[in-house]
C-alpha cells in the first residue's frame, strides 16, 4: 500500500493502481469517456486530465499509475482548464440533437457537458456527418454522435472475443464500424449499448419508446441460462420496455447475454393467452377461473393416479416446481419430470443432488485447463464462456459439431454421436498411466486403442493445477448419456480435474431440488416407487397429462404429440396459446411470466436468487404458484394454504437443509463400452440459442438475428455431392427442408436444429436419417 494526496487529503491505495481507480473508490469525481473498469486503458478521450505535482502537463487519470507521495489536484485551475478544453473539442462535431436522441437523460456526454462545457463554441465551421452503419436487428446506430472513445471496439475484442468492431481512418476521418459492413453476430453484442457513453449505439427494439426519467427500475433474475444473471428491468405504465444488466461480480459482472437483454419482447407476443379456456365438444370457450379449475379437477379425479403424467419446464420458478410435485405426490403419482431433452435415464439413481457446476462461477476464471464435452458453450452459456475465456486456460473440446469458439483450442475431437463412447474411453486410457483404479475399470479399458487426438486432449488436461471437465447440453441429450457421464467422470478423476455439469435452463438445478424427477422427493430424498421419466411419459399412452410452461413439441427430444393427442384429458398451464396446444389440451390455464410473478431461481453453482414481480400480471393471467395452490386445495391435499411465494420457498429450503452437491463420488464403471451402429446417415440435433424456451422463441428482434436462421438440413460437402447439388431434400419421407452446406458437420451425419415448428414431425432427436 502507498499513500497519495488528492486535493489536499491523504488516501491509502494499492501500489500500481491507476489514479482513476483510486478517485472512484473514494468518491472523487473525475470526468471520463473512454475509461471503463472492465476494459483496457485507451486514454483516447483525454477528459480525465488532472494536475500531478512536478508533472509538466496535465496527466490522464485513467493511464497514470500511482506512486508513494504523489500529490494530485482534480479541481485545480490547470486541471479544469484542460478538462474544459477537451470538452469543447469533443463537442466540435457532436450534433445538438439531444431532444431526439434515445440516450437523452442518461447520456454521459450530457452530464459532463453540464459541468465542463461552455454555453458557446469557438468553432464556427460546419460539423462533420457520418453515415450510420447497419449492425443488425439489435443495435441502432447514429454514428455522427460518436466521440471515438473506442469502448465498443475494445469490448468486441476483449470481452465478446469477436473482433467485429474497428476504427479505420485517422483524425476526424476515423469511423467506428464493422468489418466490411457485416452485421454484429456476437451473443454479447448488446453490451456495446451499455458501454457507449453517447447516443451512437442504442437499443433498436427500445428505440423511441420512452425517456429515462419516465421509467422505473426494478431488479430481477434472468430466466434463460443457468448463470442467473442479475437484471434491471425498466418499466413505464406497467409495461416492460427495456432490460439492462445489474452488477454482480460473483455472477455476471456487468454483462448480460443478448438472450437475457432482448427476450422481454416475448412478454407481449400476439399468441399470449390471457383468459382461462376449456374445450367442450371440440370448441374452445373462455371461462372464469373457478369454472376452468373445477372443470380440470372434475376430469382429473376419476383418472387412476398411475395414469397421470406431469411435465414441467425447468424455466419455472422453484416455488412453482415444488408445488407441482407436492400436488402430484399428494394425488399419489410419481410420474413427474422436467428432463425433456434427456433420453437415457439408466443411471439416475447415482446422479448428484443436482447437476452442479462443480465450482463457483468465478472459479472458472482461474482454470489452467478445461475439457468441454458435448457443449457449444459460447451459445449455450455466454457468460460462463466469457469467464472461461478470461482464464486463458488451455481448452480442449469433444463435440459432434466443429463449433467456432472465441478462444484458442489446444485440442479438439469432432466425433459422430455413435462413436462417442470408444473415443471418450480412449481419452481415459491415455490418462491412465500407473494410477490406482478399480480393476473393473482397468479391464474395461484394456482393449481400448489410443490415437493421437485422444493423447492431445489428455495432455491438455495435465496442464497446471486448476483443471475442469464440463458436460454440456449435447452430452446430456446423448442416447448413451449414462456411459458418457461415467467416462467423463473417469477422465476428471484420472486428470485430477473438477467435474461439472452445464445445466441447460435457468432453474434446472431448482427442478432437481424441488423433486420434479420421478425418483426423488423434494430435498433430494430417494423414493421407493419410481415413476415414469419424461421420455417414457411421451412414449406411453397415459390417460391424463399436466403441463407446466411447456410446448412439448418444441421443448422435448421426443417431439411426437401422439400421446398427448390420444390422452383423455390434458391440462396446460401456459402463457401462450398455439395451434398445437389447442389440438391436444382440454384446459388452458394462463400463467404469468417472470416479470409478473415473484419466485426463486437456483443457478449452476447452487446459489438461490429470489425476485419479485415488476409489473402486474397480463390480463387474467395468474402466477403459476397461486394456480397450483388452488389446485392443491381443490384436491383436498393437506398443507396447501400458502399466502406468499416466500412461504413455499422457505418450506423447500428447510427440506434441502445443509445438503451439498458432490460430483466427485465413487468410480462409475460402465458395464460395457458399446458403440451404437447406425445404418447410413445419423442425426445430430442442437437446440439453437434463440429457440430454447417459450419466451425467447417469441422475441422478435432475436428471431431476426443470424443465430436464429437455422432452417434446413446441414451436411458437409461429402454428403452434398450424394444429392447432385439438390437444394431441397425430404427427410424420412416426412418433411421437405432446404439442404445447407455446413463443413462443421462430420461425415455421415446430418445436423437438424430443434425448437423449429417445421421439424416437429421428424420425431426423436437421434438415430438414422434417410434423405431423398
């Protein structure tokens, strides 16, 4: 620590800190534009000039390291003259369009100009005009307002890891834009709106909607990936108009993904259902809540408990999920699940308390080596991807598709799904050496041959001290998931790495803790009578179904609707009404979305984060926990008299108690290492970033991005040649789709994206595919 003097007062600070960091920590105002605490130092705007004793000229506070005994003057005549001169230079070309600028009222340039600007300028020449760039459907541009702080350029290079923004030209001819006029494609691009200190980059969906002083700010939690990013929601007249990040260093720092930022558009989608509805004689009728609930109860009660199945979305709050399982187990049924994208449940009794990241989110930044198995981390979990990228670790990937990552890869294996088992076994064998392991595992690996790619991944995992092996969405949906999981855990044990899961949704962890699985009660306790899993429920013809927040045809790896359509009675608690829901449902109970209800999400590291509703429920919708509470009372189940979501949360927390997840359990030894033979082409299925749940599928701006353009059958050039350059193919004699050349796909494989209405008839996500 060193002692410096600022404006006559002594302060203690860390040696080597930048002067602006010390002033900021002690509440001393120094104007700035180019400085941002999460970005590198540019010192290009010169607005933070201050006087330093014995320095011949004012020094930029953002680029000046402190030294012991340094004397700094932020309000001296010398400092103020320099700051006012810089302010005048910055305003030379800046347009006076504050009344029509979306940044008005929250503009850093406005704020600083009030304190350091003059009422007139010495500059009399014409102002320059810059043609605005089209950066895509998310970011609106008015580049004449740009002051060349280069925050957006540094953000794209240092944070998003996709150097899309640049600054060609010099002096007043310098312009900010994208490479050869391309759209911005980063999944974190919306953060450039936040870092821009002026109105050059603003939110395109929000544009001209409201002024900053007209809106109220509320805190909530992101409803999509398993990070649990903290959000600030801006509302006016009971309507959500904008979402921005709320700082939380332990979780999302100051960033959020575009999915979390722009998905609020789905709150006001055209197919939002706002009144309870029942279907009688094939005709839908709007009814009062008491009529709809009574109709549901009257038709569910006569059905045998073992013939009722319940499927829930892992995006629901933990309170909703807990009450749903309490309702089902109160009825006497264990047929309840949230794992709609999993097909192999053979080892579910050996799984941990919940799919745990295996470390804290911040621990990812200290990784020395990492192996991603079945994960498109950049699109699945953008914030976790950013954390891992910051670590500078040596990273290897094991995937079915050759994804483009925004960090260098030390090793990679792109393997067709049916060959995963033998190749993961090869990596384990390469790590084996002379380590002490169970004889059964050594025998299992005895005949496995190791190739150079497997050796490279093993070598990567032997780097440094902090190592991690992470299982992603594509691994969890693999048809041999139990074997893949066992081999991944073995690789982690042999390499001394932490073993973790990348949960798919914002409350996947909460669904496990709440007991929304057929083999465990709330709190994680095993049960003797194991119910049907999600795949079994959609494969068997049950007589009744209860659905919470789902569109099974888009959310499930078994997209067949036959079981639902043939059921005697289906109750759907949903925020939206689609043609498919109208076909299979008998009762629609409209529920509130995340901004309209209170609740709790549990993120990948097991952190509980509660929030409250920020606007009133839309129309006649009700929070799902209240609907489930009433259903529990109508079924006459004991202890269903809750008056707040906090009561529900506290009851579940008491059941969970001090239980902690442990991914480092005993050796998981597969019975046999078997590759599943596939005759001809095999299907690979990925859920796109903007199709993962009901809300984001209805976000208009996100659906206009490049990442949402996933239609077609993706194959490499080897497969394309088999079809004589045909532009259209028929899949399994059912669906016609465009043929898309995609060299990321391995030989003899077909990539078809999930979550698309056009692909529903194709059924299961895995297996052989016939193209014609």
